[in-house]
C-alpha cells in the first residue's frame, strides 16, 4: 500500500467538518509522520493546502465537500486507503510574482493558479506589457489582466473567457479583464518559460493591485511574472477523474 498515514485538512463548512470527524475516526490523523495530505472542502481549500504544504514534498489528495471541486475527487469514506493506492499523480508548478510598489517596497509570492492585476478605483488600469524583454502591448486600458497556469486555466481565467489549457501544455494564458483599449484584444498564449513584465502606467491616478492566488499587494508599479520550475506540488486523482481528463472534458461542455 502506497499510503498508510494520512493527515487531514478541512474547511469550516459543516460538510467538511463532518467528513473530517468520520475519516479521522476510521483512519486516524497523522501529523509529523504523515505520508499523504487529504484536503476536505472545495478548490479554495485545496489551493490553501497546496500553498501551506508544498515544501513538505507530500502528495495532496482532495475530496469535494464544498461548492466548487474541479481539483477534488468525489467524497466517500469507504475503502479510503485502497482508493489512495490507485490514484494518479500530477505535478504542478507555480508562477513566481515579483512586485514593486509606489512606496518603493518589493515583494514576492507564488501562484499555482494565476497572477492577476486589478484596478483599485473607478479609474481603469493602464498597463504596458513586455514578454521576454520586448514590449508587445504599449498600452492596455482595462479592469485588469491575469496570467494563468494550465492548472488554473479553469478558474478565474475561464470566468473571464480565457482559454482552457491542457495540464501538460507548455503554455500560459494571458487574459485581459474587460479590455477597453485595444477593444478587440482577447489575450495571448505564451510559452511556459516566458518572463512577463507588467508596467503600471499613471499609477498615481490609476492604482492597481497585484494578486498571486491568495496574496494581494496594493498600489504596485511593476509586476514581473515567470514560472518557477524549481517548486512543485503533487496532486492525486482517482484514475477515472484525472486532471488531464477534467480539463479535456471541460472544453466540450455546451450547457
């Protein structure tokens, strides 16, 4: 058996807390000597668990006890260790965001889903975008923009009409949010190794926040984003519900 000592993490939702009690009663709840982490909740809880535990090098298995569960497996307390034994592993790499603020401070953060820039006031954001040292868009006026990993392409990126990326695609999705000028620009697909620089134009008049998953930095003046291949998290999926299959199936949803 691959895994014998699960450690459980649960959201505050009643369903997740009930699942935590049931699974702990049946299988225990390992701490320092765990060999797998089990997240009980929705995709938000899974993302939090990945951020908190990726340095431990333990795989993470999610079971859906929330409202959104694209990264989660179906919940069932029965034959739990046997289910873990036949799971398929998927490694994901985050984006690393480096920002400069109007006060001159610098900050970094990781994003396994996406890095987004969002206007802070009624004034639209005005951005200049460079890819690998070349200015590709001199001026974008918009509510915001995001750069998404394949794993995050079905999250915020999809809700703003960005493309869904296969999990093994060597691509990132650059997607505008309510672009005003140029009005017809719909974004771009970038090589996964691309280095993207966002310059905030008229930052005093048009303040912008930068968000890497759960980390928000306000009043930024420059945001640099690139994949950090040295960091990885491993997510486990039931064999009939792999992340690859879910992303493929999502592209054929018609209703």
